[in-house]
């Protein structure tokens, strides 16, 4: 019995060590002032297919925050990626028909920062400077 418990503990520890570490992402973009309420309303009733695809692409703890600064609106997003092929998962998400329809609704509401606009992107990645586990 002791051997079984010992091997069970060893297997659990080995499986934990093999898990992918979670990678955290912070991103920012602008939001058109005339779209604030529509953006909030859309996200208050996020489409089930979009939420399902987010999970299927190994994204967890996804949040979006809104802040007004000097009459301009900004969105800050935070999420954790728990997969092992971020680029591949993002391609899967971008190819999803429901997600494409969602982005067709949300993208025109957003105002990319210049660095993202130059790359034809909506969101700008932010550098993590502090995290406490």
C-alpha cells in the first residue's frame, strides 16, 4: 500500500511539472467615445460561441477594463494563456466564424494605439513589470 501511495505522489508531481506554465498578457487599445455604451452592452452578453472558442484556445481569466483619461477612452485587457502553442491557438481563434463575426462588431468600436495601427492590429501588448504569485 505504501508503494502505491508513493508512486501516486510521484506521478502527480511529474504531471504537475509537465504542465505548461501560465503566461500572462496585458494589452491596451482605445475605444471610440460614441461606442462606450454599445461596447459595454455587447460584452455584458458575450456570445456563447466566442466564450467557448476563448476556452478552447487555452485562454483563461480574461478580463477587459475601461478607463477614461482626458476625454479619451481606453480598454485594458488581461488574460492568462495555459497552452503550449500561442500562435497556433490565436490562428484557430482568428479562423473561427463566430469569432470573426464578433470582431466585426467590436473592431470598429476600437481605436488602436499608433504602434498597433502600424502593424494593422487592434491591441498593443504591454510589458509586465510586476507580478506577485
